[in-house]
C-alpha cells in the first residue's frame, strides 16, 4: 500500500529540489506580528487578513520558537487539544467557507492528508469565521475528513499570532513533532508538491 502510494507521488528527489528552492528564500524568524494584529483577532476585525501570495517561510530547527498550545471544539462537536498531536508532524490549515482559495485547495489538502496519514502525519483545520453547521457542510461538500476547530473566538489564531502569524486566509502551517512551527505557506497552496516537500523535510528530522 505504501509503495503504491509513493509511486503516485513525486520522487523524493523532486520534492527535495523544491525544498532546496524554498530554503534559498528562507526568511529569518523574528517578531512576526504586532499587538495591533492580536487586538484585531480579539475584536473579530478582518483587517489583519490579507490575500496571501503562496509565499513560503521555512524555519530551521534551531530558530523555532516554543510549541504552540491550542484547542477547542471541532466541526463535529468533539473537543480537540494540541497535546494529542505531539510526537506527530501536524499540518494546520486556516480557512473559512466563503473563502474562494480555501475551496480551491480543499481537495489538495485532503489528498495530501490521505497520502501521508500512514506515516503518522495529522491534519487540522482552523475555521476562523463560521459556525459549526457551516463548517460541517463545507467538509461534506469537499470531502474533507480531518477535523476543523471552530475558532470564532480567535483563541487558536492568538496561539499562533505571537510566533508565525496566520495573517492571510488560507494559511497552512507545518508543525514539527514537538509542536513548533516549522513552515508556513501564506495564502493558497499553488502547487501541492510544495506542501509535500515541507512535510517530507520535517519527517526527515525524525529519522
């Protein structure tokens, strides 16, 4: 099963070539957000969200900050806690139903989740705007099988804002096995091989 799945994905060499290009454009992690952005999250103000351009930030292990701690209720009514995912690579996607780029990338995210789940990679969505029923309808429509936190109170957004702010929707983050942000795609994932390469790089750290 694993060999069949891998034959359908790009070769490891191709994915690492993508990562090499990404790494050449690494930005040094610094103060990634301001108090005003955090205030906007708390107040529900959407000015903090901009149209992302698909740019990639990859963070070397020695520059990663503290583990992100977050939780909440999901679109199926279950409780979720980031501690549950420690020890696994975790992909976190920020989205909402009326966001056109979110709809476009949803099938790619689901396909990537299915491709990597046997390797222990987990996916979580963070819905930044919708109520549970709307988020559930989106998941059913686009066949998304992984859970999404309903984050209308912005608590999950705030958990990330102090380190690598998800200041565009969609934004996709890759967390390492310690719960630290290892990479960010700001905006729609333009080429799914980019996300694959980032996941592969973090998986390689554990081998």
